[in-house]
C-alpha cells in the first residue's frame, strides 16, 4: 500500500472546558428541582432548605388540601383542553404556512409566533382589556381562559409541526392520490403518520406550558377556580408550609412523565416511518 493512501481519522474530542460547562449547566438546571423535592419531603413545620428531615407528611397534606389538590386537578383539566385545541389549530396553521405561497406569508408567520416574544404579563393584560371592552362575555370565564392559553401555546405546535414538514417528500402523497385516495384519506394514511412526531412534541409542549402558565391565568382565571400556579403564589404570600413544595413535586412528576411518554411515542413513530419508507 503506497504511502499516503492510509488515512488516519482522528475523532475530535470535546474540550475539557466544554464538558465542565455542560456539567455546570446541568447542575444549575436540576438544582431547583432537587430543592423543591427535598423541601416537599421536609419533616419540619416550615418551608425551609435544607430540610429538617425527610417525611411524607406534607405529601399526605397535599392530598387532603382543600386548595392545592383542586387547583392541581383544575390545571390538569385546563392543560388537557389547551393541548387539544392547540394541537388541532397549530397543525392546521403549520400545514397552511408550509404548503402554500401567498403574499404576506412571512408576516402571517410572525403574527402566529408573536406570543413567544411578547411578555406574558402584557398578553394577559391585553386579553383581559379586550374581553372587558368587546362585550363577548369572556371576561373571567373558562372559555376566555382556554383561549388565552391556546394563544400562548399554539406557537409551540406550529414550530414543531413546521419542522416535521421540512424536507417532506410529497411523492408519497402524489402516489396515494394517483391510486384514488382523496385529500382526507391521503392526509390520514400518509401525511399524518410522517409528521406525527412533530405533532406529539408540540402537543406535549403546549400541555406543559399551559400547566405552568401564570401570567395569563392571573388576569383571566374565573373567580370560582384557581390554577396551581396561582394557588402556589397565593399560599406563599402568607404562609410557608411545605404543602406548596409537595404540590410542586407532583407538578414536576407530571412534566417528567409527559416528556417520557413523548420520547417513547416519538421513537415509535420514527420507527414506523422508517419501516413505511
């Protein structure tokens, strides 16, 4: 073998400083979660860190609470409703933006993604004033609250579905149409399975963001209901019982389960798409 024909490939190792920064960033992201969990498992009478000891006392108190448990269930219901409407609306908008060319397309895209750039407190106040002055009867109502949450979360679905449509091979759809499938059937058996990972990811993002939404909920929540973020805020203003941290444990648990389910479903969909193609 002639000299120079052998090529030695050297893998570029990650610099030590980058590894250290990655570890530090991970620790900073997980530290608040650990603090909340340990504070919720505190055996003392006050919300302190480090805890006086470990106990399930405040976890049991959360299930018996007349404020936190109903707030948790209300936030769960609100997030599910928001996820449902955001997924449908966001998917439709993403398909229109990705499949069509029309004047003002970039302006329309910026309009739909604007809630990501606007401060939540500004959006909540604007919606409250709009409901109040429009006479639509949405002020401090459940439909008005859901609409506010959908406006905040819909851009996440639009972004993930739009990413799934990048590089989409339309030959599959054309083949289905040539075999006699109508537009709806083509979408159901071809388009939907391919873009489903983006839809699933966007729906879970909308669920998580809605569940923890504070700014919009502060202005639009009906008087007889209380989402979990508002209940936590109201409680910590006057008391320092670890029940609030125990409620945070279940909120963290819900987010982790949602992400695990998303990862599992996304991997299954990707595998199905590979087999399909």
